[in-house]
C-alpha cells in the first residue's frame, strides 16, 4: 500500500456517492472539521496533501536536526571553552537540542 493510499484511507470515508473528509485539527487535540466532498474534490485534496518527495522531506528534517545539534555544541564549546566536554556540557547540549524541537 503506497503512502497516497494510506492517506486516502485515513482521511476519506465513503458516504454514498461522496466522501467524508476529516481535516486535521490545527490545535492537535480534538476532532477536526468534516466536509462532504465529491470524487473530483477528493483528487484535488489528495494532490495537495500527499507529499511529492517524502524521502527528500525526511532528509531535510534530519539534516536540520543534525545541523542544529552541531551549532548548539559549537556554541556551548565557545561559551564554556572546554576542550573535553564535561557532564554539564553534555546535559546542556541534550536539553537545548530536545527543547528546540
């Protein structure tokens, strides 16, 4: 099953000759809005929702996280000036990296 098929099965439920489309809630918790859409509207929505290059998106997010981690480590090294990281340096790097997400 492709990613587009999984997204279609998750967001569109058949209802007679139309589909019920449930939009994701922008506030994360709770239900999103629901709409009754035709087959043509469903195709248009899928064209917008399904990422064109999912591998590229994953690569960009991974690179951004790694770059952020390297920048935080460099900033902490420059600020504390230790050649060998101590426990407080490692804790600070982990906290700043996790908090940035």
